[in-house]
C-alpha cells in the first residue's frame, strides 16, 4: 500500500488519506489474488502515489473519492481507468473497494488487472461489480 500525506499535511490534499490507507493495508496485506496486485491512495489529482499505474487505488477529490482500476508500469505500461467517481464517504469508498477486491479474487485469470480491464472494458466491469 502506498499513500501520500493527504489533506492532513499537504496543502493540495482534497481528502485525508492516512486512515483509509491504513485500513486498506490491514485488510488486504498478504491478500491471495491471481497475480501481482499493487494498491495506492492519493489525496488529490496530483497523484503523488502513482495510482495511475497501480492495479487498484483511490484518488481524493473535493467531492469524495475516485476508484481507479487497471494500471501498471513495466514493459507494457497502462494507465488506470476511473471505475467510480466522487464516492462521498470513506466508508462507502471502502465498501466499494471490498466489492472490487472480491471480484478480482474470483477471477481465474493469471494476469495483471490492467489486461482484464483492457479486454473487458471498464464499463462492463462496472456493470458486473456494481450493476451500474
């Protein structure tokens, strides 16, 4: 789990990152998933923690949290895509992350989530996980 100091310490921070980041770390540390899985939390769109190249992450906005999915670095880099936007509370954001993680664990594919997002499309994944 990678997280920035967020609104607690950073003048650009839109959301407080420490509590939600530590909760995610406690919950998902050593999580069994089909392949490599990296997470991050950024307090604003400057994205100091590089959510854009993480499998799953949160980015703080003035209206709440954006959930980003499917990024990775390496020899075939991909930018993450916005799965949900402006989730108003930390609790709702964590509940949404739980649903995404459960969906990821159910996959039988052995590849980075970015490849799955690329193949299925973010809209199809949003529909499958949240029915939206």
